């Protein structure tokens, strides 16, 4: 192994942190999952513990770690290392990079989790072409990667396709608009529209649809058509070559994937123009257990180190 | 003036060609408009005549012209210099660059007219930030410019926002889908929905709406909401800083601009998220008579020369 330092990446989710240690050549040296704390102090503590546990289990000293990147839900001020409105983590405003760096010493960089996953998925696929990562979870958002770099856009809303309205008569979205893509294929909106108790409401919807429940069938159609709409928007605006679909709803497996493909094919059958785009061949589902988000975070953490070397050296 | 050659750019429209001669420092040395021929041979002839007339009126020899760029409606194979399906020009398939180069000697490069206008508008604005050019004409399409370069996308559909459906119950689009953005704010779709004779149907719609005609008021709302939807899609996917609106419908002036702004503001009032984007402040209407499209074509023509110098030198 080279003497260049190990890069650590953390994907901080609502319940767990996925942590990877990445060698300079890109090899994943170690990986572990730890529970995420709730609230600002607990989030910082659980991140510090994840890094120290990962170092211990991978046989590294903390001084071997050259940088840590964190992918985290919420609005992220990348340059300032701050997280704002990460409601699933109980975080209102957190100086995450500064606090973690003060505790552990190495430089931290923070990025929105979907953007980190987009970069990680693109690099792990070896994709030099453009790619979008469409995250179907409680909410819906995408990250766009052009030429191996995250496309952040002018004001950080690149890939926010969840809040594009595709039906003026659709359900009211939490954002205040009607018929947003997220109202069709976001897990939160689907659970609310379903309105029945259950730990896995979207799975319940698909089970009930398979059993012939008309309300469930309508929501299943919404799920597939909403995700298909997001794919169409990404290709007809940014024109990415591939849309990789990830997020919690991908636990639905082929019932999700086959449904999205079928919705894209049905659209292509109605439209000669859409059929030329071959969208059904341009989607992929991120493999279960993929380290893409934590790996992408590691790359982002290393990118700040490179920047600092340029600035200071 | 430097000894570097003059760059000529042509914006080939359905009725006229707008031609500019651009000095190496970016100054526009001369400009003229000529009628466009109908059909493949006549299109080539009118382009050859526009270049020779422009040279004569600007006091240039043809050998002073280092390159010619052509912006033209239709599907363009940029590398091959071919135009396919330019229905407004009576062109099915045309080896335009090769034929024009054979007639005049200097290298030609061909690009889709909306993409050429996007580049020209971005450079004329001095915009280093990202920009989209939204063309509202018979149809609706956008060109996206990041960092002074046209974003073509993986398969050439970047900016094709006209065929994103925003209403599953909307009017049938020529593309086979329902409720495409183009069915709301494309001049062709609006004229068809209006269904009354007249040389300027969209202006007739606005006049009738001002006079209280309910059908016209509904179509006027469609126009403004459709254009606002295109702006939203461009910002929530590619996140361009500014959307410059051009095309034939901008002849409607403030009746178009004020209506699009009002639609964006009404949306922002319903949605705290949308209000943070300040979309009504991020649109501009391309000034009447702007040479943006021809100027952008000139830049594109020069870019092929540079490429050839690299390849051959």
C-alpha cells in the first residue's frame, strides 16, 4: 500500500451510519454499520464513534486517516461544513465538519447524502458518462454526475426533481404544490395516501395491490408512474445516459423495478419520440447493500484534502 | 484588428437567415438578413448567398472568413454536419456542412438553432454562470450552457423540456404523450387549440382574453403556466442560474413576460420551497432583434476550426 492516507466515508442515515475506509487505490479496506444518534450532539458523537470503531476494526491508527467525508440528509452548506434542517436526525443547524474535526483531528467534508451516493455510484460503476442517482425514500431527489463530478448547479437545487409537479390535480405535497413527483413515488406521501397502520406501508400497498385492492392498485400505479416521470425529467433536461435508482424503496426489489420499466415502456408505446430514448434500458437499480453512498462520501472527503493541499502547499 | 480570421454565424429560420460577421475580439462587424429557401438545394443556395452577401457588405474577401457556423432547426448530427427532419425548411436529410464547404471553401459547422442561441445569449450576457435558453416558438425546447459551453447531454436530448408531461389529462401532443409542456405554451399547439383563422393566433388569443373570452383566457393561462413549468423544470433538474426566454412568442412582449412572472409568483405563494428559488427574478426575455442565435452559431463555427487545428497541426 502507498503511504498516502486512507479516506473514510460515512453515509449518515436516519437509523444507521454506514462507514467505509478506502485505500488510495480505491479498494475498500473495511466497512461497518453503527446506529445514528438523535439530535445535534448525539449525531456528532455517533459519527466520532463510527470513525474510531472503523479505524480499530480495520487496524488503522487515526493518523492513518487523511480525510473523512460525510453524506447526510438535509440542506448542506458544503463550503461551511454545516447541516441545516436534517429533520430525520433531529438536527436544526449543526457545524458538523468543525465539531467532528475538533474531536478527531483530520479534515471533514460534508455533502448531501443523495449527491454523495450519486458520486459513489458513478465511480463504482466506472461510468465516465453522465449519470443520475434517483433516490426513492421517504422523499424523492436525484443527484447528477457529469464526467465524474457532482453537478451541484447554481444554487444547489440540481436534481430536486421530487418537487416538479406532473399533475395540477394531484395530491397536495408537503412543499405546498400539487402533484409533485414526490406525491406519486415518495414513501412518505404513499404511506399518507394509504392511511393504514403498518411498519412497511409501501410494501403493504404492493401486497394489497397484488391481492386486488383497487386503492392499492391506484397507488402502485402512482409509484411506478412517478418514478418513470422522474426518469423522463432527468433525461429530457440534463440528458444523463443512465439513471441508477436507489433508496429505501428499492427494498421492494423487482416489484419496483419491473413496474418502473413497464411504465416507461407504456409511455414509449404511445410516443414515437419517447420510444427513441429507450428509457427502459437506461435505468438500473442500485444493488442491495451497495456501499455507494459511503464510498462517495469518502471521495468527497478526499476532495477537500486535495483542495487544502493546493491552497496551503 | 488581428490577422486571425473573421467568424461568420448564420441563424437559419423558417423564413429568413440572420447572418453576422464576428471579429476575433467578438465585435460584430456586419449583419444582414436574407430569405431562406425551401427544400434541400434551396437551403444550401440561400446559405451560400447569405455568406457571400455578408462578406460583400462587410468589405471582406471570402478568404478573410475562417469559419462559418450554422444554427438550424431540426435534428443535427454535429460531428457529421448533417441536418435531419428540418420540417419547416422542407429538409429531410441534408449534408449541409459538406455541401456549403464545397461551394465556399471555408469549414462549416452545424448545430441545432436553439443550442446555438443558448450559447450566443450566454456569451453576449457575459454570463460565466449557468444559463438556459428557453425557446417559445411553434414548438418548445431549451438549450443549456454550463461554464460557457453547450451542454449537449449523453444523447442530444438535453433541454428537450417541451416533451415533459405536466398534466396526464392535458391535450394530446404531436409526440403522442398528453399534457406535454409544449401543449401548454407552444405556438403550434395553442393555435390548434384556439382553432380560429388568423395570421398571429397567439396574439389573437391574448387579444380575445383581454376582451374577456373564456376560452382565450384559459389558453392564456396555459401559455403562462406552461412556460413557468419549463422554467421550474430547468431549475429543479439542471439548476441553471438564469433562464433567458426567446423565440417567436417573445414578440408578445410584456403580455408574455408579465404573465410568466405572475405564474411563477403564484406558485411561490403556494409553496415555501418554491419561494426560496426566486424564479420570477431568474427569468429574462431576450431583447427583440438580438443577434444571439447567429452570434452563437459563429462561436460554434470557430470551435470546429480550433478542433481541426489541434487534429492536423
